[in-house]
C-alpha cells in the first residue's frame, strides 16, 4: 500500500450523480472507492464494472447502517479519507420507514448523520466529508420546488397528516431535507475541525434523467428522462457526468485540502440561504437529531 492510498465511500453510488462521482474517483489508482446501494448483490456487481467495491446500505434503517459499518470495518481497506453523502430520495406521497419515521428526513438527513457518527472512528486525518445538498434548500432560488419547512427535527421525523396536497407535502420534505444536509454540514465543519476532518456541502445543479424521480408517475418520469434532459443547455442545468466530476474533485483534489465549512455550486463557493446559516438552528437540529438516533437505536436493541 502506497502512503497516499486512501478509501473514499460514496453513498448511493449505483446511479446518477453518485455513480459518476465514483467512476471519476476510481481513475486515481491511489483511491479505493466503496459505493453503496440498498441491494448488496446488485451494488457489488455494478461496483466491479468500475473498479470499485460495493456494499449494502439502506440509510432509512439503523440496523442496515450498523451492518454497513461492520462490513466496512472488516474489509481491511486503506485509511478512510473521504465520505460522500450523496444518496437521496424524493417521494411524491407521504412515505414512512419501518420505524414509522417520515422517510425523506430519515434517509437524506438522519441516515447520513448516523452513518457519519458511526464511521467517525474509522477516519484517518486529514479527511473530508461532503454533503450533497441542493438549490432547493433556498427559498430565494427559483427551483420549482416548495420552500423548506421551519420545524424541529422531531416534527420533521414524525409529522402530522399533510395540510397540502400529498405530492406538494412530499416535495417540500425533500427541500427541507436538503436544508438539513446543509445545516448539518456547517455544524459538523465546526465540530470536526479539531480532528482535521473537513466538511463541505455541494449543490450539483438540476440533473434531469437521474433516478431521483423513480417514485413519480409514469408521465412525470417520461418528462424527467426525455423533455427535461433537453434543458441541459440552460444555466444551472447539469449532467450527472459533469457534476459527478465536480463532486469527485471536491472529495479528493489536493487543492481542496483543509478547506471546510463551504457550500459550493459546482466548483464555486457560494453563500447559502439565510436560514441555513443560523448557527442556533443548526445546533438545535443536531442536538434533536442525536436524540432521535438514540431512540431508534434503543428500539433496535429491544
Ligand atoms: N437530480 C437532481 O436534479 C439533483 C439536484 C440537486 C441535488 N440532487 C441530489 O443529488 C444526490 C443524488 O441524486 P441523483 O439525482 O443522482 O439520484 P439517483 O440517481 O436516484 O441516485 C440516488 C442514489 O441513492 C440511493 N438510495 C436511494 N434510496 C436509498 C436509501 N434508502 N438508502 C441508501 N441509498 C439509497 C440509490 O441507490 P439504490 O437504489 O441502489 O439503493 C441511488 O444510488 C441526492 O442527494 C439528490 O438530492 C439531485
């Protein structure tokens, strides 16, 4: 093993942005790349086609996160230097996890936070964590998505019945989860700086054609795969390949060493929404999320 050899984990590396990011990372022979997906067999097979390792991970399930961390620890890989928190879901109706938690919040936010915390002991500094967020976190951007909710973590985890159409509510929970990703990135950047673990957030831009619309109607999926793809000439519209290269750069490029606490659109650091930068709110989200994780773990132990 050369001294520069390192492992980078990309969650949700079986499709879209994560797959392209992982593909890029495998071009450097010093990178051992681990991609994750919910179906272990499919993920391992796909990983082999790009020279990566595949492991099963369902972020909506604490036992699955635990299983992944155990498999990762037993795999005897080069030092863990990067974690790309990329996996994401977007629903078109209220969806709950097996624990009865709202699934967008549980997967995109809480699942990734739990994964980071469970992997912390495995990082070798200097290391990097990237949270994939989205312009939809910002009410001042026109993204076509409902604005994020202002609510406590507990309210987001166990919400009352929708007060708007089920589809609009589900889409709002997506933009809210992307705000939570960003708030968590800022909080962890401060928390992990003394350990030389940099934490940054990334907006890949709109990437029509990825699997993100898998829960949508057949007509909507057709539009996402075909008509929307033609929009790639518009500003802010990207391809998974282009954004995957940017994300890989963020995860591994030497010129990004030690830079933390940034939000980047592509490769450009930008100012995120006012709400995302409120430190008291970031802290409250983090504290309440730890409580929710502890409750889930206690339930799983029973
Ligand atoms: N597409 C866009 O326009 C856009 C814009 C801004 C931000 N983003 C963000 O970019 C990231 C990647 O999205 P994408 O567009 O590339 O979507 P995608 O093609 O659907 O990829 C999502 C990945 O997440 C994995 N995944 C789904 N459910 C999971 C779960 N419960 N646990 C663990 N992994 C799970 C999927 O793997 P398996 O199905 O194999 O489990 C897949 O590899 C997301 O965080 C999304 O919010 C996307």
